């Protein structure tokens, strides 16, 4: 087993332990409302950070290129309440046209 697989194994075990620690720690008790709002906001905030990083960063630098146009097109499609599949296709087409 090489170092890469050891790291993968360790990260997998650590992730499982981290996920299990939440239910074990609170043991069926309700979270306070303020903490519950914070926990509910974590997933959208992390997703937004991932999208922003992927759309506007290259090699640690801010870059505005075809990806930014695709993201803007997706936002327009969302504003017009387009289905998810249509939104993805619109973003991909605009990005491809900008790169062409």
C-alpha cells in the first residue's frame, strides 16, 4: 500500500468519525434556534464558495474569463425560473461560445 492510499484511508476514516460525532455529541437533543440557523446556512455558503472559486480563480489568481460569462448566463436563467437542466445547458453553451 503506497502513501496515497494511506492518505485516502485516513481521510475516509476521519470523515466517518467526524460525521458520527455530531449525533453522538447532541444525543437526540434539539439544537438552539440560533445554532440551527447557522448549520442550515453552511451548505449553501460552502456551495457558493466552491462555485466562486471554480469560476473566478486560476492558479491562485482572480480571472474573469468564459467561466464568468457562463455563470452570469446561469444566473439569468435562474432569474427567469428556467429548469435546472436548461440552466446547465445555457451556461455550457455560453461558456463554449465565449471560448470559441
